[in-house]
């Protein structure tokens, strides 16, 4: 592209900035984990070499109190509680996914992907593989924020596998816009819809990492409101539309069926089935919070009235 040389420098700088933020997020997470083990090890009178996070968390109840003291810096203010633990984790993914979505939009809208020859080694299959590496980046980023021997590792592996499957599903649907995949998508005007859904799917794992940050990466109770929001967005903006598009292209134009169609069916069923009980749990939680605030205000007003009578 003539006259666009300066534009490519912008993308290189953006890549460098994202790489710097991601490396900083991993460095801060590892440093805080090592510091945490050293502090708890010194409290117990042991060295850092024979202290593991599993052993620390399994000792009750003394270490739970020490655990809360060490986490006081993270949960000190309302702003810190809102940001959660390791805020650079979801900030780095938001920047990475936003940059990736921007590049994908340019590849499609500027017909760069269409002009790539299929016989070349860097053809559409290679492009699909490169974009799909976003799932690997997500897995490495999340895994760097939790020790492998932590009690929350099962939950973290589940979140990683779930988000990675969603990213790979988005890349598979995006491949319909590459040459030789499905010409019907352009004729039906589905290009912009598929592109928009794919970009949304790249950004949605930010909410998953934020959910992990809010619950100390599985160490605390997960916020119900964020969990409901994530499932609703996944159902309405990802798996539901993906299922409709794939069924339409398959039944009307006899396009190749992807196994991710079954994944969309399973995930839609799981979200719908769990949405009602989780909604009831969330409503009950809000009522409990409301009653707690009312009782607190009632006792406070009662104490103030009692103090006034004592002074009088």
C-alpha cells in the first residue's frame, strides 16, 4: 500500500506496547507470589525452599488469618476491591485482544486475506493458525498468575479451557471469510456480522480474567453478578449467533459442518440451564445486602438517639 509506511510503524509500536504490558503483568504476578511465600514462610519460621502454596493454604486456621493480613493491601480501599487482584492481567488481555481485533478487521476490510494465494505456505490455513494462537496467549497469561500447586488450579484450568475453546470457535467462524471457504457469506452480507462477532469473542475473555481477579484467582467466592453477565453475553453475543449462522449456512447452502456447531448447542444449553438458578441466587444475595444495610442504618440511628438521650 503506497503511502502507508508510517502506518505500519504504528502497528509495530502497538505490538511492542502490548508485549511490554503483558510481560509486566507476568513479572508482577510472579514477584507477588514469591513475596507471599517468603512472608508466610518467615511467619512459620521456615525457609522459602520448603514452603509451597498448597501447604500454606491447607493449614488452618492460623494461616488463613495471615493470608487475610497479607491480602489487606489489595483489599484496602473500594477502588482496589473494584480493580481486583493483578489488574494488569485483564488490562494486558484487553489491549492484546483489541489490537488483534483491529488487525483482523484490516485483513478483511482491505482484502489482504483474500489476496493471499492458497498455494503459499503463508496462505489462509497459516493465517487461521496464527490468529488461533490467541488461545495459547490467553492460557499462558492466566497460568502465569497462579502457582501450579495451588488449590484453585482446577478452577483456573476450567476457565482457561473454556475461554480457549471460545477463541478457537471464533477463529473457525472467521475462516469462512478467507478465500475458498464460503463464498455465500459475502453474498448474504454476513461478512460484517461474522467479523463483529469474532472481534467481540476476542474481547470477551477480558471479563473472564477480571472475574478471576475479583476472586483472587479462585481463592475467594466468585462474584455472582459478573458470572451472570459473562454467561449472558456468551449466550446472546457468541454461542447463540454462531449456532444460527452455522445452521443457516449448512441447511440452506450445504456448507461444511463444523464440530463447533455441537459446541454451540452444548454451551447454549448449559448457559440456559444454569441462568435461572444463578439469577435467583443473585437476587437473594442482593436482598441480603439490602437487609444488612437497613439493619446497619437502623442500629446506627438507634445508637445516635440513645446518645442524645444520655447527653440530655
